[in-house]
C-alpha cells in the first residue's frame, strides 16, 4: 500500500490535477497523499535517522543536515520569520526524499518507479505538446516566449518554448525531465522481461525527444548529449562512443537547429552572459556571508533573479556549510556509483541479479543528466531533484541488502574530502567567470 500511495504522490506531482480540473483547484491533494504515505511507512522512515544509518547513507545525511543549514542561513541575519517559513518549506522536500527511501526498497520497486515516472511524465508532456499546437487549451499552461533579433535583417521575432504544468512550468525544467525520461525509455527497450512489448517504448521515446526539442533549451540539449554519451560509453566503451558521437552530434545539431544548436552563442552573448553575470553577483554576496550564506530563497531578492546554477545558488544562499552539503549529495552519489560498478565487475558479478546490475548505467545517466541541467538552472529546492538523488541512493541501499558492502561511509576523512571538493568547485566557478564573463 505504501508504494502505491507514493506512486500517486508522484502522479500528482507530475500531472497536477488541480491545475487541469477547476473543481479541484485549491485542494491540497499532494499534501494529503504524502502524509498518508508517511503514515504507512513511518517506522522505516524514522529508522533512517539513526546515527549508524546516516553514516552508511551519506547522501541522506547531507540532505537531512541541510535543514539546520536553511534555518541558520536566516538566523545569522536575525530573521526569525524567514527561518521558520524557509525551514518548513525545505522540510517538505526532505520528507518527500525520505519517504522515497523508506518505500522504494527493492530492485523491483526501483524498476517500477522508473517506469511510473516515464508514464506520468508522458501524460504531462502530451498535455503540453497538445496545448503548444493548439489542439487543446489548458489555462494553467503559459508558453514561454523569448524575444530575439534576426542577425541578418535586424527584425525582432519571438521564439515560443514548450512548458507544462506545476514544477515543469518552465521550459528548462521540462527539458530536464525529458532527458531523464529518454533514458528511462532506453532502459525499458533494454528490458528483456518485457519481450516483444519492449518496442512500445519507442512511442514515449519519440514524445520526450519532441518535448526536448520544443523546449528549445540549450541546457537541456547539453544534458541530453552528455547523458547519451555517458550511457553509450558505459554500454559500448570509449572508441565506439567516440565514433558514434562524431557522427551523431553534427546530425543532432543540424536536426534541432536554431536556439538549441547555438551552444557557443549562448555562452558568448545573450542568455549565456546574463547567467554568468548572475553567478558573479551571487559570488560577490557570498564574500559577505561565506559560512552560512545570505539566506534561503534570498538570491532573487538580492541579485534580481535566481542564479540559474543550482550549486552556485545554494552556496550563496546557505554558505559553505549548506552548499557543501548540497554538492556533497551529488559527490557521494557519483563516488558510490563508481565504487559499486567496480565491485560488481570484480567481485559480485555472479552474486547479484541481472536486473540489479542492469539498472546501474541508467540510474547513473539520469543523475548525470540532472547534474548537467542544474548548471544552468536553479532547481535545488524542487522534488524532481530529490527524486533523482533518491532513486540513486535507493540503488545503493539495495546493493547493501544484496551483500555488497557500503560503498561510501560518512567519516571525518570523507567530510574533509567534501570540504576540499567544495572549495575546488568555488575556485573553478571563479576562474570560469574570470575567463568567460565579458
């Protein structure tokens, strides 16, 4: 029952029935469902907070530790009201993540959740595409429109960009979802247990690629290229991947054309330079509050817009303390994937199931796609980010259940390593701005 309830939670998150059906407007369906799921899995939920469990799951430890980081970011500025409101808002995200970890606790459930995400996202994408082409009218969906100047004629023109409902009401968010679901479709096509029905995954695969193209998101296209390259490398090796990339990338850019193919132009001017200016403005603010930041959800108020880089955004708002924790969730996930893949190849190839081993490259690719997208998006405080982290961590917990030792434990040495990685990341951003910001 708890898993079914959690699937309904995600259906509500992706499809947003309250935005599609006027009679449901204002009904907190998501809140009711997440509370019901929490009640159904409460003992397993609470067990995750035990010190030994947190040490064995550093991703969870980082996410839970971000709760006091959010509070402290405002308390250091004596803003009690914002500390209370912000902490409660972030706490809801942590509850979603920890409910996922409590419920998705087998290889079969990880597989079922992947397929459910693709199904729910296909509903959301279908609604968005039909609205985009005028087949249906959804009042809650507003197309993003970007004003451009034709370099040859100097005439202004507008680029309409696909959006959906809820947290996917921004084309960049929708592109991030589309990339993840393209990977899930490829996972389904590789699922031999589905037999001949595997071919049915080509339908949502085409839908999600169309969704990605219609968002006209440069960041989404870059995430797609990175994810495709990583998945190809993990399946076929370096040389075959290099040959395929040499042929496929020019064809891809020629096919999509327009805004998404202009990756260099996006960095040298227009939105690319505007985003670098936002990063620079945030780093300037960070100098004034380096340890605990300027305050949760304060970036837009101080700089004028959000950072359009989730990692920079969190470092500026929550300081080195909170920023290191957020970066650490991704760092420990990448490290765990690397260690588990080596152990499976060397020691546990014949003691783990094929279904379990087959999930690794796809879950890693999904997380990689999210990570690349988040370099051009401020999406540190939305459920899809913690969905990706949760699915990865559920895989690591399942590995331990199958007899593979915990790949990464939270130790003082790991914390020191995380501090060094965080400082190196900030130094990289600083140097990147130094050489690219005009």
